[in-house]
C-alpha cells in the first residue's frame, strides 16, 4: 500500500471498504502531512509555505474518523465514508468559523451549508477549511504557494484547495467557480475539477460572489476521483451508460497561448476525435457584462459590511467600488440575464447542428505566474479568467484536467472539456479516459 496520504479518493475508498486501512489511519496520515508540508496557516502567507489551510480541525477530524470506522465495520457504508476532505473557506460548517480568507467576515454558522451536509451524510471526514482569494473575488490566491514552485501563484479563487491536493495533504476538496475558480487553480497546480451545470449543486450556506454565476463543485487529484464527490454534492446517481465523445471541436475562442500550454493542448487534441466544422456565428466576446453582473451580485451581499470597507484587501474593495460606479439598473440586469439565456440556446443549437459532443480548450492560456500581486488592485487576473469565465455565463458543465508539464517552465498546464447542460457525467467519463492516456503529473 502507498503512503496513506498519497492515496486518491477511489484508492483509499477501496482500502477502507476492505478494512486494509482505517479512516483514523488515513486521517492521521493527512494531518501529519499537513504539519510537514503546509507551513504557516496564516492570513497573508509567506514565501516558504504552501499555506493552503486556513484552519485545521484535528480533534473534530479524529472524532469523525472514529464514527466512519464504526460505519465501515458495519459493512453498509457509502463509498466516500471515511475519506478526508478540505472545504474552501466559503462552505459553512455548523459551529465552526467561516472567514472567506478575509478580515471582513468572521462568522460561526449555526447550520451546515447544503453541500457539506450532503458530503457529511456520506461519512466524509472534514480536515479543515482551505484558503480562497479573499471572498472568492479573484483568479489568484496569493497567500498560497503553488506546490510546484512556492514563488508561483496557485491560481484562484480556490487556490488553497488545489494547493492542498497537489501537496498531497488531502485526497479531496471543494471549490466554487464564478469566473473559473475551480478550474484555474486546478490547471495551475496539476489537479482536476468539475464545474457542473449551473444549479446542479446547491449553494445555500456558501458565501456568494455573483449569485447567478456561482457554481460549487469537487476538486481532486484525478477526474475519476471527482465523480463520486460530484455525485454526493449533486445528490445524484451517475448513469451507468455514458455517451462517448464521437465528435469534438477545438474551441473557436482560443487566442495567444503560452508555448507550454499550446504544446500540451496539441498532445490532448491528438488523443481526441477532433473534427473541423464552420465556426459559430454567435457572440464569443462578452465584454464587461460578466464583470458588471458579478459586481452587482457582490454589492447585494457586501452591503452588510459597508462599515468594514477599510478591512477589505485593495483588490476586493476595488471591485466593490467598480460595482458602485457602474450601478446596473434593474432593466439592465434583466436584459443581461435574457441575453445569457439566448446565448446558451444558440450554443446548444450549434452543437446539435454539427453533432458536436464536446468543445475542448486550454483551461488557462498561461502557466502559473509569480505570486504576490493579486491583491494590490482589481482586474489583475484577466489572463487567468480569459477562457474560463465564458462557461459560467452559459452555465455549461466543464471538466478540467492536467494536460501535462511544460517542457520550458516545468509547470503544469490544463485542458478543459466542455459540454451541454446535464452532460457532466459524459464529460467525466471522457475526461478520465483522456487523463489516463495523457498520464499523471505531480510536483
């Protein structure tokens, strides 16, 4: 057996079910790995630390592991029973702190968010809360070091979750995604994530960013490990039969790419049934409308903290100020939502017309940039979100997986497989198959 902390979700689940490994042993191994590799657990981080974890709940984790072992011994436990997990510091857990990696928010919720309640009902063991870009409002998480190179960004806003997975301190994590926040850190840290169809996972009890754009979803070290997590989060049973990807198209939205990203994208495309079809005659550039909608959503939540405006990091405060200057009217808000629905339907029509099963594009057009500037001012993450944000607008599901390690940079890159609403289970199967052919990556 591998070192327990190195096990993926499905590997660990098999050993737990056979009783070759106990949840207590697995949890203790993860807690020891956190102490060994994570570093400071601080608000600002430091150059020598991964610093993925905001808070670690050792006593509570061991108690939950003991309960999971009793359930496993009874022989009727779910597949995720006893598996450790870290939650992005937006997911409410009853009677535990919730801060969104911010000095503004300091709550102790009375109830679990719905997403964690579903995972807990499966017997998962909470290790702690993981850092996010402050209040999820950016594509970097600069208090967190990328395990591939601590001087590099882990991406964001779910940077703590991806860094914890890549540093092998947990086999599973959760994230949220408003403009790419599940997929960006996964690509930059060499891990996997699923942005499910808009609305597939409940958001109640998760700190919002842009409520009509927000998605919650799973993160793991492999696509295959994401599947049981998504099933639990969505309260769904994955279908036994999956539609294979018979016709795949390269995204028409791709611009300039870092050479490492481009080369690894070509590796992935060579393994897929890519076809050439006329590009869609629909809107490919969304302009500032997603930003305006996001900021309107931020203001609706953050008005409660107007008296603490000075405690925000500069970048988050700048987004709020942009929202106040822009101040969408009710008429503009409704019009934008109608335009989203039209664009979604136009994409569906184009996919059906050409019998396309999935769209493929690089997750992020760059490799991880040097960390340290993501909180200085707003709008510093344009490159990170340039491709990902579009699919929050349409609500389409996306599976993000590692496409390889760059020959020049030595850093991981990612590829995304995008499909129509409700198609996440087909995308998961296809993503897992592609991942197996591309081979694993690890820092």
